[in-house]
C-alpha cells in the first residue's frame, strides 16, 4: 500500500488556526465516560485547524480492522483532504491486508503499511480502539511531540489521547467521526458517505442491534442522500463469502459446545477456529470475523464466544451477549474491552485454558447483568 497525496478542496475554516488546551473525558457517577463535552469537541476542532499548511497527519485504527474502524478512518481521511490536508497517511498494526469485504472502500489509497507510517506526525488520530494496546507497535505515535486525538465509542475506553472524543452512547465510531467532520465544516460527498455507511451498518449489525436508534437512521439517511447505493454495499459487505469460508464455517460450527449452566444459568455457547483450519480451506483470517453471528443465534445461550487462533498459543476472543450479561466486564477482567453486548480480548494458552478463564469470569461478579439500551 502506498500513500497518495491527492488533490484537496479547501472548505470551511482552513487548517492553521490557534490551538486549544488538551481535553479529557467527562465521567458519569459510576466512573464510566459520559461522552464528549463541548470543550472536548472544541479541542478536537482546534487540533485539526492548528495544523500548519504542510502539517503531517497519521490516521490509525485497531489491529484486524473491522468495518467501523476502516470506514471511520478512511471517511475521515477523505474529509481531511477536502480541508486541504495533503500530507496524510492511514494505517493499522499487523499485516497490511484489507479484508475482502472492504476492498471497495473509497480512500484505500491513503493506506500505508505500519512499517512505513510517519514516525513523528504533527497530528495522530486514532479510530475505534478501546485502548492503546489495540494499536500494537503504532501506539508510540501517541506519545510523540504531535497531538493525539482519539475517536471511539467503547465504554471501556478510559481516554488515552491528548484529546478524547469517546461517546459510549454512539452506535459506532463513525457517528463520532461524522459529528467532527460536521463541526469542521466538511460537506458529505459520496466517497465519505460510503465509508461512514459501511462503518455504521457493520457496527449496528445491518441496523438490527439495540443501538439502532432514530438518530442512527437519521445519520444513515444523510449518508444515503449523497447517492450511495445501499444494496450494492450490503451485498459486498454482508452477503459475499468465498466457498472455502462456507466450508470452514460448517466445520467450526460443527465443534460448537453449549453449556446451559454457565453464566449463572444464562448459558454459554462457544467454538474455536485454528490456523490449520484456515490453511486447510485456503482462507484468510478476516473471514472468521463473521463467525460470531451464527454462533450467537443459539437460543439456549445468552453469551456466545469464538476463539480465533493468531499464534501457536494465542487467541483473539470475541464475546457477545443478548442482554443478560455484561461481556465488556468479562473482557476487561481478561485484558480486553468493548461494549456490554459485544467485547473481546487476546489470550494465551490452550483452548480449554482460555475457556476456563471465561467460565470463571462469567460465574463471578465481573459478568454483571442487566439490559443495555445502547447495545
């Protein structure tokens, strides 16, 4: 992947205005972030507008990027181009491979491999990462001499940037990205809109999850008004899968296990996929991201779990809840993060050892309970 300087239209207030003081996170009485304040938004706008004419901007999203991470990052990058930002790169840790469903996204020319990312940008903007550990070796860009701006919607995000726009009430990070683009005076075009629409639709489960509020549909309407084609996007993102992946899913689902007594009787269903499984079916790791969906359909379990092997004894673990269990607390207890109904973490050990840890957390106070109106 290579960076693309591109041409840009200067619109709204150009970059180069005065900076504002760094901003943090407002908190609820329970200690969780309540969402950005007006001071936070003002600081984020200033961080962009204070860039010099030749300012260097690095956009980063989390490892193994999903639709919200990539869509929010690329959509915002295209918006920065319209503001006249030309020295602009986007990247993510790990192999520089974009998952097949997202290879048609506008703005992919902004991507560079992590090894080629600017080591000392004037502004670094992080998208959809609940913690800096999700940024791998790129996390050091946040502690350089430039300003670090974080855009996210995970409730477990404690704020690791100089300016933190973390809104747990937002259905997707793209909601935060669109709001910041609007405050910067960037008008939506089809390219920006397609990226943000992919981000919004993937994180709301194609508008099926509880986080799909009237505001979500209003945002979708604004994006669709640019002329993007939702049918084409949905077929590419949700309804296209290699035959090898279909065979792989069948094999992995065939080893699923149901434990009705787990999670204090709420039920746990889990399965795992190995690197050998991927090799046997000639598939790339990204295909496993959709595996949690058929697993979570199990009627007898509130909690669903998929372990995806990433190394000899390392696993990326996805957790989902139908509402009775707060899986973000389980994930945080095991070194990860996420939302009440969707979370994850990285673990080392055998499959049985990792599942034992999950069972233990589900049996204890970390699992919590209660429905989450936001999803």
